[in-house]
């Protein structure tokens, strides 16, 4: 085999290995995300009011932490503007600040 052919085969192998690593990494990341969700101690409630910078869940007032993760029940990210009164939620508050939500799953009414 000529040198050019050997280099092309090596490049193809390296490309295939890189693609496989990316696919495996994406799969492992998704699995890790699901595992993290299951290991978080969630509180449950219903959104009872929405204000400009806070929300109320069962009458308790919370802010949203910087970088808050909001998801619907299927794991799709949603915007804070999607929140509605009477939506059922599961939420986690920051360890350091019990009045700031850092992760919330929102069950939007149908």
C-alpha cells in the first residue's frame, strides 16, 4: 500500500472513532441528565400566582435562580413565559437559597 493510501485509511478510522465517541458522549450525557433528575429531591405543588420577578407555588413565594432549568413533562426546555397559574410543578430549590428555584418540571394544562 502506498503511503497516501495508508494515511487515508488512518484518517477514515480516526473519523469513525471520533463520530462514535461523539454519539456515545451524547447518549451518556442524556442518561446522566435523567439520572440527575431522579436523584434530586423534588417538592411538588401548583403555581398559584405569577408576578414580574417571582412565582408562588401553593402560596409560597420563589424567585428563579440564574441559569434555572425549566422543562415540560417530556423533558423539553421551556421559557418562563410559558408558566401559567394552576400548572402542576415539581421543583428543586438551591441549597444555599431556599427561596430560589434552580430546576423545575412543569406539567402544563392541556
